[in-house]
């Protein structure tokens, strides 16, 4: 089975940083804070945490198991383990979700680039939220600059992916991830020490469960998948580059811990400031872009902080974007036998086009809607709330019911190198076979109204 010519991660630290780099991104620093704001705060966070621990960890094990067992892209992996089975749909969902996510992700990545440049201008920072809201909507609804920035962001991600695993993804992630942590921590400290931060802290930690609806549950589930990069073969693909000796349990636990830590830290950086400045928390996607410049306006060297923050947000976004692109590129190169460069160019063209539609849907195309959603909202909703949960469901069903139990144990224990206690293994299998599939199905059925829990 040895794949001597296949690229892979060079070191344990490299694997961890790359997987964590995939998980930590706009999902934590941009999407999590605004979803918390839209969905009533602490109760949403508690449900989110439950989903991460109970559902997402077993799904992450499952994706790693499939990827490392087969050392192949998603299509190749499913085909090796179960030739000609209908589970190949996991491959189709993966490529579709990757395109769908990148088509709005890259637009937001472009916003972060624009905000790095804006941060240099002294007029940009102001304590006036209405002014910041106008600046944001003025920029994001324009037809030219946001599209250019989206293509620039996508192009930079594509360049890193062309460079391959060891020299591209791993090298960049190693430098960028630790820097990210320090800067978000600094921001959180500043935010919680603002006058009037208390209300925001209460919003984050004091739950009001009467706010929970079927849509909230689905949003929390979708966000858990999104933030941990699950449900579309991203971890299958990265897992395929992981050395046979690595401990998959540890990598998964550390990734989930780092990702959740970053999300909570981002919540602490944003929410106390939102309340301190009297910004409505249910602001939607513009939330961080309006809130944080206000914090910077009140800091000495505010422009410097602002440049640093949006630069970090950009870094976090690009280490995730490359993992999304890699899913498509691995499929194109291994199944369709294209060169890496050709694969990246095709991916760039498809996502460049859809992303342009999604960027324009914040402006000139805002009245073009499908199922009542603009392109931007549609790409976001379809991927997080439909494709990822369905993909995750199929992955656990595949590992739980289709793979041989002995093979699953062999991967989890890294061929016997890692001692996995038999009761631990039984619990993991119980969750993978029954708990996770049933829970995901219930949340999905509940949200489309077929059953009524909330
Ligand atoms: N998890 C990343 C974030 O939080 C985004 C991401 C990267 C992703 N790869 C993924 C989301 C795979 C879903 C599936 O920003």
C-alpha cells in the first residue's frame, strides 16, 4: 500500500498546525460571533459545545480513519474501501460543498484584505458605529473592489496550494497559526476591560433557553461542522497525508480544543465590545467589521492594531481556504489525472465565477434570489446547513456500518502503536453507529418541519 511518491506532512507539529489551521478561520472569528449575536447568546453556545463534543469529535475520528486508511482523495478513498457503493455520494458532496463554501468564503477573505488596506487610513477609525456600518455596506455592495479583492484572495490561496503539502500548506501554517493566537488574545483582553463590557459577558455566558428554535439547533449544528472543517472530506483529505504512526485521537482532540478556544476567544473579543458600544448584536455578517474598528479607535496606536487584526483574520482565512481547495485539487489530480497546476486553475475559474456572483449579490444583484436567498446567503446556507450535515451523516454511517470493525480499530490505534482501551473503543463505535446518525437526522428533520421538537 505504500505510496512512495505521494506528498505528505513532514512532522507531527506540521500536521497539527495544518489541521488546526484548516479548522480555525473565518468560521471562528467572523461567523461564530455573528451567529451567537443572531441566536441569542449563551444558549446557542452551550448547544454548539454539546454538538462539538458529542457529534463532531466522532465524525472527525471517522474522517481521519477513512483518509489515513486509504491515503487517497475522497472519491479514491470511498472507492478503495467500498468499490461501486452508493457511498460515493460522499465524494460528490465534498466537491460540491467545497465549491459552495469557497464561493462566499473567498468573498469574505477579500473583505479582510480590503480592511487591511483601509486600516492604514487615519479617517477609517471612528467611534461612530453608524459611520462604520455605512463604510462597510458602501464597500461590500460595490461592484468593482470587492470582486477584485475576492479574486486576489482566491489567487493567493491557489498559489499556496500549487506549492503542495510540505512546501506549501505546512510551511505557511507553522508560522502563521501561533501569531494568530497571541493577537486574538490581546483583543479579547482589551474588549472585556472596556466600560460596559459586563452586559456582553452576560450575553455570552448566561443562557436563556427559551430562545432555542429548530433553526437555532440547525445553525449550531451547521456552525459546529463548519468550524471544525467537517462533513465534506476536508479531514479525509488531510488525513490521507498523515503518517501511519500519528495518534488520530490526539490530533482530533487538540484540533477541537484549539478551534473551540479560538471561537470563545473571538466571542470575548467581539461581544463585550458590541454591548459596550451599543451595537445591536444581531447585525449579521458585518458584525466584526463594524465592532472591532470601534475598539481600535479607542486604543493608542489604533491603526496599528487594526492592521494587525485584519491581517490575522486574513491569515486565518487563507489557511482554511487552502484546505477547502485541496479537496477539489486532490480529486482532480488523483482521479482525473490532471497536473496540480491545471487542477488549481480549473478550481480558480469555477470559484472565481461563483464568488463574483456572490460578491455582487451584496449590491447590484441583491434582488436576484433563489429560494428567497441571495447568492451569498444561498452558498452559505446550502453548505453549512445542508451539505455538511448530510456529508457528516454519511461519513459516520460509512465508518459505523460499512467499514470492517477491525480496520477501524487498526486505524484508531495506529496499527497497534497506540493503546486504545476496549471500553473507549466501544463507546466511540456506539456514538458513530447510533448516536451521531440519529442526532443529525433529528436536527435535519426538525429544521424542515417534518418532526417538531421546538
Ligand atoms: N473551518 C474553517 C473556518 O472555520 C472553514 C473550513 C475549512 C471548512 N475547511 C472546511 C468548513 C471544510 C467546512 C468544511 O473558517
